[in-house]
């Protein structure tokens, strides 16, 4: 080897290692209406809710939406309204960090500008840091995606067609009155999906106790069919009697809530029947990421 080839090369400067966002199993915990945040992310097709940022982040009103055009994470509308979407592809292991990052980018964006990419995320402010937690979270359900546009915006044929096309697949969904985060929907048949705030395993045990005692039905003809896990909570699902409407469920849901609360308070191990019921529920549950 020649002398030049034997010369020691100067070491290349090392790049700083990117810090990953830690995984958070229950990302919306601590927010008012946690179960409605989860429902808007996974269960409800078209809804909005108004939140407000803290003084540190400008005390700005922001519209939280289930979904935005082209699955944008956020949008700073031309009229100054800031919208942030919940039904977007996961960017990190913490959905709260993802949504907060989109919200902050939208606040800084020029009016009329969508946030289409969050870039490379590192640990930073979460919704629990950015939002005023003294305000309630109250979803308003919609029949279409007309909320993407300002109410006073002149009709545009292309925009109207896009909204109509996006709205065609909306599953009719209604929030049941009198209980938290229970949503009726019609998908050929009628179902109830109920996001529960209690720890997942405790809800599973309680539902298993009720199922073993044949007390898991909401009412006659409304049978418990399983549950799915998402954002750290459990969402039990019932298939309702054909033709059941949402306004018929307030009473049955209130009664079931009492039974479930009592079952949650029971102590001691599950009996054999409840263990079999629990195993059946677990075997057919789905986890949504």
C-alpha cells in the first residue's frame, strides 16, 4: 500500500441520535372526556369538538375533528379557524403527542394552509400540556363533512362534490343520551359501541361476571358480541334488536351501567363460569393500534 493509502482518515463527526417518542398505551388519559377522544378517533365517523389552548400557547380555540380532507393532520382554514384531525396515521407511539404536534404546526401556519406532514417527531408537548383542561370535551356529531368549510363560504362545485363523495361512506352514528361515550350505529344492522373509562382488565372481569349470569344483554334482543381495545381502553359492543333506534337506548344503557358498576365493585377471583365467559370474550376481541 502507498503512503497515501496508509494515512489515517479524519473521523467523521457523529450525528446526534434522534430521541424516540416513548410509547404511551393510554394516550388521552388525563384529558376531559378521554373516552370521547378515543371514540372520535376510532368509532365516530364525522364529529367535531371545540377545545382551547392554554395561555402559554395563545389561548386559541381549536376545532378537533374526526377526519380532515386527504387525512391531513391539521388545517389552518382561510377564515382563521384551526382544525386538527384525530383519524390520521400514527406517527409515533403517543397519539397525544402526534395530535399536539399537528395542532401547534397549524397554529403557526398561514391561513389557508393544511398541515400535511408532521416530519420527524421527538418528545415534546402533548395535548395534556397544550390544552386548557378545565373545559369539557363535548363532541357534536355530523351527517357529512361540511364542517371542513366555513359556513359562509360560497359554494364551489368541486369542493361540494369532494365533500359529498367523502360523506358517502359515513356510518349513521348517534351518541346515546344519559351515559358517557356510548354510540349507536347502523351498519346494515344496529350496534352499540361503548367506550369505558375503567381499567381494561377490570371491565373484562366485570362483563365476564355479567355474561356468566346472563346479565350482559342491554335489553331483550340486544346481545353482547364482544369488545375491542384501543388507546388503552376497552370498548364493549352489542348487536341490537333489528330496527332499534338510538333514542330507545337511554334507559337500557343506564340500567346496564348500574349492573356493570356493581360487577366492577365485586372482589375475589372469577368463578368457573365467569372464567369461561372471560376466555370467550378475549378470544374474539380485537386490538386497534
